[in-house]
């Protein structure tokens, strides 16, 4: 009986260590997951802000192009040099503004692409961590079930031992 109890105690300690290790690993993974989710949240907020700015700038570019069309039509109808010069100045100013918006749009779109790529990478990493977490939870459950089985065996053995000596 003493040998059985020692064997039982060894098994209990072994499974307790396995369960504790699984719990530690789960905490590490959950900490990593929380960090990834925070980073994803920041990236998503930045993507939304950039997307909004891109739309605003595209709208402004569209407005500038419409104004340039009107100026072009007005230039063709201009009757005096003064009118023509004024329209040309407006046209030059609008072209400069258009160039600035195009340049900024290009930068924003590149940044948007980089962020979406980074977001996808983080989502993949998050999925991998979720898989690891699920495996660890399954392992922990398995260890707990084995521990319960050992406890049940031990209880049966104790009951039999009591019956023998009653």
C-alpha cells in the first residue's frame, strides 16, 4: 500500500507540474495576444484616419480639377489681357495645389498599404497565438482528466482496502 501511495503521489506531482506549466504558458500567450490586439487596434485607428484623409484629399483634387475646367473655359472666353492674366494666375495656383495634393495622396496611399500589410501580418500572428492557446487549453484539460482518473483509481483502491480490513 505504501508503494501505491508513493506512486500515486509521484503521478500527482507530475501532473500538477504539467498543469502549472500549461497555466504559465497560457498566461504568456494571453499577454502576447493582448499586446497584438492593442497594436492591431492602434493600426486600425491609424488606417481609418488615413482612409478618411485620403477621401478628403481625393474630394479636394476633384474640386480643383472642376475649377481648372471652368478656368480653361473662361480663359478661352477671356476678352482682355488682364482677365487672361488673372485666370492664368488662378490656374497656376490651382495646379500647384493639385500637385501638392497628388504628392500627399501618393504618400498617404503608400502608408495605407504598409499599414494594411502590417495589419494582415499581425492578424496572422494573432491567429497563430490563438491556435497555440487552444492547444494549451486542450492539453490542460487532458491533464486534468488524467488527474481525475488517477484520483478515481486511488479512491477505488482505498475503498477496496477499507473493505478488506473492515
